[in-house]
C-alpha cells in the first residue's frame, strides 16, 4: 500500500482540525502548523511525482450495484497538478505569514487556507466522480469562507455569497451529469468509465447532454461565461487568497476536471465546439473588460478569466495537454502577479487603485522586477513561460480560423492591458502620499515572489516542460503561430506602453468595458424581475387562493351554516317538542310506507 | 270481546292526548303531567302486547316486568323533574315555558 497520497491529502486536514479546534487563540502557532502541513504535502507530492503511477481505493458506500470508493488515481496529470497545488500553495502560505501578520483573524484565515488545500488536493487525487464532487463542494465552501474573511465589512460576505451561489448553479448541472453518466454506465470511477464510455454509445444526443452537464460544473468553478461574474467580486478576499484560490488553483479545478474526464467529450464534436466557443467568448469579453479596470486586483481577475477561457478553449480544440500546460505556467505567473499586487497593496496601506500608485521602481525593487517577470510571462513575451503555453493553444487552433483569430486578439488585448497596468502602477511618478512613502516588503513576502518569478521564467521551455507534461505532436509548422503570437504581443505591448506612459488619468474611456458589458446589472435586474414576478404570483396565491379561498372560504361556510341554523334555535321548548314529534312521524311514515 | 286493537287504540289516544298537552299547555307542571300520560300510554301498549302474546297458555310476563321497571324509573325521574321545576321557579318566579326560552339567565 502506498501511503504518500493519503499523507498529501490528510496533512492539511489535520492542520484544519488542530488550528480550528485547539490553537484558535494562538495566532502565530496556528499559522506555523498550517505552513508545516502544506510543506509535508509538498514533500510527499514531490515523492509521488518521481514515483510510479497507480490507483487504489477502498469501498466507502456499497449498495449492490452502486459503489462509491474513496481512492486516489495517480497519473501524469495528477502528478503535475499535485506539484502545482502543493507548490504554489506552500509559497502562498509562507507569503501569508507576512501579509496576514497583523490580522486579528489570522488563525481563522490559516484554518480556511488549510481546509482549501485539503479540498483541492482531494479533487486532484480523486479517482471517481462522487469523491471529486464532494471535494469540489468543499473547495466551494472554503472559497466562501476565505472570500468573506473580513466579515465585518459589507462587500466581502456579499462577494462570498455571490461566488457560492454562482458555483451552485454550475454544480447542479455537474451533479445531474454525474447521475446521467452513472445511470448509463453503472460506474463513477474514472478508469472504468474511460474504458466503458466509448463502447457504451447510447445515443450521441445523450452523450453530448451528459458531457455538457459535466461541463456546467467547469463553467461554475472556472468562472466561464455566463457564470463568470463571481470571480472579479471574489477579489474582496485577502490577496493571497486571490492568488491561491482565484488565480492559480481552484479556478483551474474546472479545467483540470475537463482534462481528467476528457474521454467524455472526445466522442462528441458538438460538445467540443460549444466548449471551445464558451472558452473563447469568456476570454475575449474578460480581456475587453480588463482594459478599463482601475483596481489592480480586478485587472488581474479579468486577466485570470481570460486565461481560463483560453484553457477551456484548448479543451474544446481537443488538446487537453495544451490547456493543462497553460494551467501549469499560468499558476506560476498569475500567483506571482497577485502576490506582487498584494505586496504593493500591503505597502500602500490597502490602496488598490492603480491611478494612486506609480513610481515604485526604486522603492520596491524586488516587487517591481518580479512583477515585470510575471507581466512578461502573462503577455506571452518570448521566452517566458506564458509564450510557450499560449503558443501551444494557438497552434492547436491551427486550421480553425475564427478560433485562431480570437486567440490572437486575446493575446493582443492581454499585452495591452497588462502593459497599461504595469506602466500606470509601477512607472511614472508617485500619485499619492502612500505611494511616495512606500518601501519594500519583508523577506517572508519577497522570497515567494522570487521563487515564483524563476518558475515563470523557465517553466515554459520545451526541455523543462517536457519533464512535467507530454505535449502532443501538432501537424504543420509551429513557426506560423509563433510569428502571429509575437506580432500580437508586440502590437499590444507597445500600444499599451506608449498610450499610458506618463499619464495621470485614463486617456481612453469606454464605459461598456468599464462596466463589464453591464452583465452584472443585467443579472441583477433579471433576478429582481423574476423575484418580483414570483413575489406577485405567490402574493396573489396567498391572498386569494389560500387566504381567500381556503381559510376565509372555510370560515365563511361554517359561519353561514351557523347563521342559517341559528333560526331553528328559537328557545321555545314546545316548538322543539313539535319538531321532534314531527320528525318521529316522518321517520315512521318513511319506515312504514316509504320503501314501497 | 276486547281485542288487542282496542288496547292499542286506547294507548295511541292517550299518547296523542299527552303529546297535545306537551305541545299546547304553558305550565311546566302540566306539561310534566302530560309527559307522564305519554309514558303510561306506552306502558299500556306493552301490557296489551303482553296479555295477547300467549305462549303455552301463559301471557308473556317479560313485558309486565319491564312495565314495573318503567314505573319505578318514572317515579325517580319525576322527583328529579319536580326538583328542577322548583329550582327553576325559585330562580325565575315563573313556571311558564315561554318565559324560559334562554339557556343563560
């Protein structure tokens, strides 16, 4: 028996139990326990990475034909994801010691972080749909807890609710999909499903439906259009949480799930096309929205949405390895960018507006240079990590001209808004008091930045990436897509750089992008209208049918009978006697003569 | 020769007279007497049936025993009824039924 997967999974869980139940009062100790737990997970993840593939499980629920296992499935995908989740998780835990140092809820924060690590590692290790779904929901819960960490303010709890509800919508579809798959194939284990599903072939419509329902889960968790609205709001949480959960790992769970269950989609071209276009639409819309945001974390959030859209699009292009490759590189540089942003926000006393920053090059050199590396990696500047993975997706679009164009446009927009962010936030002169008095963050925060920036530099090189992921051989020459990619990047970066260089306020004003295509407003009014309609209908039912018909109707009938019968109760003894006698006579008459 | 029918006619007549008394008289005591008349009309028909239901040369004594029971119970009932009437008179100073038409005084 192989113990390492269980140690990886349960060491954060032990940290949750200890920090939540025992050391809640001891803030420092709680954070060290939590960091130690994730360090153990990371070490054993390394051991698993160099170890053999395998799968093991034991019965949890056994009801005749319905069996649920608790087990792990280790293959290349699991190994890579374990490294990403535990590695980035470890760095962000360390960073959190610095970032959350003075926070009163520090112990609670680290319990939440450990709970998240436990659930996320559970998703990665799960060998069946049900176990994955349980951890999937746990991830949602821990995300909710961490977004609402500062619960004494108004916005974070509301953002937590929004995230949880949007995820519930997707998860409902996911659950239906799992049930459909189980009813058709009789198993929920990935390995058995991968063997049985292609041979099963009920009807193409059924298979497409089941696959798309499972994809709903990914739409919710990976914040794809039209459920993307929760991710930007989730930035209300502490910045390390945004880096870990809402950039590097949790939102990638949807992409990971698609790769894990890719056999479901392989047989259904229609589902693949839909996935491709949902990914591309998300990517384009989010990139457009990002160009007009003023909050540093929101720009990064929309950029995350956009990159997640690209990963999903890679799934739709039948190249899950490319999506996972991009997930892998994106985890390193997006975590880096968020942590860099967190470092700036922390040093500028929680100032998040990029127009009140500026001139940080001299004052925060480590943050400045690492953020630059992250930016270059994200905007696909060769030879940084993002270039290779984005190019892989672009190359797999190949002959699909509309998809190819869309990805190229996204590359251009990414370069544009990221150079805007970088130029405005870091270059120029300080535009507020806090910015002019900023100084560098402590080592515990800069060390993760440096490590992540090294990863963001080198993770993409083919000879390094091939140690982590086996990319498929693509047809045609890679040069064409690379040229397009570099042209798009250069155009975006130079236009962004020169447009925003030395500016004190935004020279472009596109309210449509700034207000996120009014999608939130649309949802709000939609919810308001449906709620009003529902309230009116149920108000009518309550007032007229339940109150009017049933309650008042019953009482009215009773009252009416009472009123009518009251006239018989005249109180005269002899009248009663007469009625009684008359009744007896009638009865006698009926008995004696009535039956003839 | 007196037949069962004659007895039943007499009994029915008594019953009708009693019932008419109950319906038409005002004084509760008179109504009470009329009620006794109805009771005895029933007794009379019972005795009639008993006398004419001859088995093995003997009348059916069961009915006659029943009549004795009825008379006994009626005597007890009369005491209760009269006591109620006395109590009623003490409360309302009247024994006329039309004055006693409410449940609550």
